[in-house]
C-alpha cells in the first residue's frame, strides 16, 4: 500500500479505535486515538477548575502541555503529557464532557492539530478522530467515516459500563450521545463531517470483523 496515513473519522461509539488498531496491525502501522489528546486537555482544565468556556485560559493550558508519543508492543501510540503516561482517568464521563467543550476552542484545537500533523509526517500511521480526513490530514489516501445510530451507540456504551460493573442509565447515556453529536457537528471549527472521498460505513447492524473486512476489500480494490 502506497499511502502512509489511514484516516478514520466518525461520532463517538462507532468503533473507530477498534477498527484502527486492527488496520494498524494488518499494515504494520502505528495507531493513535486523537480523542485522547482532547480528553487530556479536558482533564487538565477540570483539575485547574477552569471554565471550559474561558477561551484564553483553555488556550493557555493547551500551549503548556508537553506531548510525547511512544509505541507499545502492539504499535499503539501511548500518550505522555508533561512526562506522565495517560491513564484511565481520562475516560470518565465528566472528562469526556469537558473534552467535547474545549475541542470547540479554535486556538486550543490548532495547537493539538499541529501536533497530530507532525506525527502524520513522521510515521506510517492509522489515526482516528473527528477531523482527520478533513482537517488534520486531508491528503491521506485512505479516509474512512464510520457511523451508527445514536440508539445503537448508546446501547454499546450502556453494555460496556455494565460489563465493567458500573451503574448506567440508558436514557441519560442516549441524551449524552445526542448532545455530543450536536456539539461535534455544529461547532464552527473543524466540525465532524465526511470527507468527499471517504469510505462511508454504517456499523449499526454489522460487527467489527465485518467492518474490517469491508474496509480491507475496498482498500485492496483501490490499490489494484
């Protein structure tokens, strides 16, 4: 395969990370989930008790973060912020909500986007997020957009929380999913949208293996 970047975009809960890791393993690329970078920013904003809507303070936090990326044995890029490896604390619902809000900050987003672009230039990489194929790396030869109904994504999140032994309210999860979709698609800076030349796949009624097979068939067909 000639291209060095595979871009995967889509809303929360469609399986972008799971697919990305499989594709990275298949092609021998590294993998990065860019959403973790916004979650790290959200965590730092939360820890400093900064209002996510305070534009200047959020930008100041973003500018101060010292980023580092190290591949683990599975070629997944583990993120270090200010010398500390990112842990499970960034995956709480509270941090996710703040991350979604600070990601609308144009200048904070530019700081993170520039860091992601640096990685695209240095590595053969599978990168997933909301704006990889449209903003971060529009020159990527393979652009994938995964989608699924809000109800299906809420069911997946509900099931995941239950399996982890955590309390879960389906209606609240669905409400959160819909609210996040609105923020992602309606923000003025780098909104979630499909690239014109993307591979669109609705994952509502198909499993991960079927999604991967479909993507690989399309990539191999285009490479002929």
